[in-house]
C-alpha cells in the first residue's frame, strides 16, 4: 500500500513539474526540440478548443430544444470528422516522431475554422436563410 501511495505521489509531482516546464517554453523560439514543438502545438490546440467550447455553450444556451439537439449532433459529427480528416491528411508522417505534432496542428486549424463557422451562424443577418442563428 505504501508503494502504491509513493508511486501516486511521484506521478502527481511529475505532472505538476511537467506543467511548470511547459509554461516556460518560448514557442516563438527557432531552436525548439520535438518535445517542445509538441507541447507548443498542444498549447495552441487547448486554446482553440477553449474558444470553441465557450462559443458552442453560448450558442447551445440560446437555442430552443430542437435547434439545441441539431447543434449537439452537428458538433459530435464535426469532431469525429475533424479527427478522422486529420488522421487522413497526416498519414504520411504516421509512425514518425513528428506525427503527433502534425495531427495536433491539423486539429487546431480545423477547430479555429469551426469557430469562424459558428461565429458566422451566431451573427448572421436577419432574413439570411443560409444560417440558423439563435433568436432572442
């Protein structure tokens, strides 16, 4: 039992140390190693995901039940498409150390594009039949 608790303590401390090291990385540097490039890509993806999640939740809260259900289904399908598309387009690097970063960068780009798409839905002009903006 003591060994299990000690191992758990090591994992918690390592995780905290890794997060602290991640925050110290200057992602604008031209001399990053692969691990640092992965961490920077991950940081960008987390930021894009946070923007998307905030926008999605905002839209979801403004819709009536039928539109909320449609948005939820569309978002689930979009996420599955994004992940499959990025696996497909980065398959040329499969098995290589760069593949993780390439997939993350792809997912970030697709997520940022989705934010633009949802923002367009949210702010479309009255009478524009090409979008489904929440109504006040």
